[in-house]
């Protein structure tokens, strides 16, 4: 959880610098780490949902 929080902070800083691609990558990596906190039965489903494009 600590590493995911750190990555989100790095993403926030990158976003503030206007580096959207880096911010997106850091947020994605944080999401992958957080998905590991999900019950093992649901991990594959959670990982698949993270790969879906977000609705506008």
C-alpha cells in the first residue's frame, strides 16, 4: 500500500509538470499494486477491469 501511495504522489507531481503520459503510467502501476490487495479469487477480474478504457 505504501508503494502504491508513493506512485500516486509521483503521478500527481508528473501531472503538475504537464507530463500526462508519465502520470498515467504511475497511476496504472499503483492500480496494479492495489489489485494485489484484492482477494485472490477476484484478482484476475480486477486486473482485467484495470485494462479496460475508462468511460468518459
